[in-house]
């Protein structure tokens, strides 16, 4: 991968989390340059903006990695409490470094393992967003029981069908059975991202170099489910 952010300030220059500051250790994490330039998971930008406008009291982020979404939401929603989970303990130091840089460490927590009763025990009232990117485990987490116990929580879920199951179809039906309106969003390929998005800092680079700088290393086209009970 080509790194050019060593010569730039590690701050998101555009996108839904404009102004988000990254830890100096962030280059070790995936897609940091795409996040800095504002084109990371661009397909979600409208949904992220819509979520920020809802001003949730709680965000539960399962599969938080170094904290891009968890800390980004905390930065944009000043009254929001964020609970972030990742089974990789090596992410915790970078996560808290980033939280401190963005002055949200008092409203954010990192935990290694998520269990469904965490929400009942820690987020009893108020508007909630469940943001899930957990490499296939979403099918085991978002069960009928889970949806029944959290009837009014909004969801943004990346589904990982490539693990061998039609997870997106199964979860879509589960959400619909619990009264959710489901919006399916497809990921943008690395080729499309390099062609579609104007990144001023990369104007002098050719297509292949630009693609290499902002690629996301996805194994295939992914599907996101955005689920709410709003009409």
C-alpha cells in the first residue's frame, strides 16, 4: 500500500466526521488514508448524516476497530454515550488515544466482548443506534430474541455473506418480521472509488496510484442494512 499521510496532518478533511483527529499510530490500521480524505465507506455517508441528525442518546458499536465510527459519532453527537466493542485487544490503546485527542473519552468506553444483555443493563432508556461490523458474527448477535428485547433501536449492519451464508437475506427477513423498514446499501469497489470521488490531494496521481492510496481491501461487494421503524 502507498502511504502519503505521513506528510499530512492526521485529521479527517471531509466526510461525516470532518475534523476527527487520528492517533499517530493510526497508519497501522486499515483504510486510514481513505478516512482522512473523506471517502471511506462513502456509500454510508447519507445514512451517517441522517443518524447524526437523530442525536441518539446511545450508540453501541460492535466491531469498532480503532474507533472511527464510535469516536466519530461521539464527536458529532455531544450528548451521546458510546459503547464500543472489539475482540482484538490490540485496538484498545489506539482507540483511547483517539478518544483523548478528540476530547470524548468521558463519553466513550471500549469493551472486548459484547453480550446482548449489555444494552438492557447499560442503555435502559433513550434513542439508540446499533452499529455492527463483526465479520459474520452479526447473524448470531442480531437474533429474534435480541430484536424483541430492543424493539425501537435503529441499526446499521454490515453483512458478510462471503463467510458462506446468505446473511443479508436472513437478517433482512428478521428485521422485517419485527416491523423494521430495511434499506440495502451496496459497498463501492476500490476501482469505482478511485474513479468517482474527487480528492484534491490526489489530483496529481494516476488511477492506479490513487486506487492504491484509498482502497479498502474488501474481498467482494458487501451489503449494509440500514433498519429503522420510521415510515
